[in-house]
C-alpha cells in the first residue's frame, strides 16, 4: 500500500467552477474541459474530479431538493456527512483494478439550479473525506442554457 502523505501537506482552495470551490494539495496538476463541464486535479496516487451542471426548467433554477430526488442511487457504502450547508450524498467503494488508488468516494451535491458530481480517488479514506467536506458553494448567477444532453433545445426540461 502507498504511504499516506504528511498531514502538513500544503493545500489551496481552488475555484474549480464559478459556483464551487474545493481544497486540494497545492502540488496537484489540473485540467479543465469547458465543453464537458469537467475539472480534474491529480498527482501520481490521488485525484479529484468534478463536473458542474446548471439545471433549469422553463428558465428557472430547479430546487436542490428536486434535483436530489431525481439522482439515481450511488453505488457503494453511504457516507454519513456532507459539506457544511450543502445538500447531497456520497458513497465509498473499491476502485476498479486499473485505477491509481484503491478507493473511490463518489458524491453529488446540489444547490438551487446547480449540481456538482464529485469523484475522489485515494488509498487514504480520511484524505478523501477531507476533500469531500471541503467543497463549498459560492453565489453565482444562473443563466439557463438551451443545450440539452443531446445538444438540442431543452428549455422546458432540465438542461445543462
């Protein structure tokens, strides 16, 4: 098993998206794919992946409660904590064989009109939990998109 990094590891608060921040090691490399609403930070043994989606219906933000009602159950053992002030859920499970780390924490967080999909991989479940709990939501305007999942107009249903 890979040895855990020291507790004194330097971290930064990264504004991964307009409305979301996360604390991660300062030494992490990062990539951002705007058209896929996908952000990824990593080192040789751990990673944090976030996908942010704006969800509106007829031009209005969908409520956080309604978003979470529609999210499919997550595979794995339930995590009993969510980041302060946020609504969501997460699970942990073993990572696939090809992964760099042995464990995955997968979660979903919602605010009115926004959903954040979270994947944290690490051999250290305490570190993964610290990352999960460090996520914060920031106020940001919601401008409805007309692009649906298939790229077609979708004003009357949930859209990206």
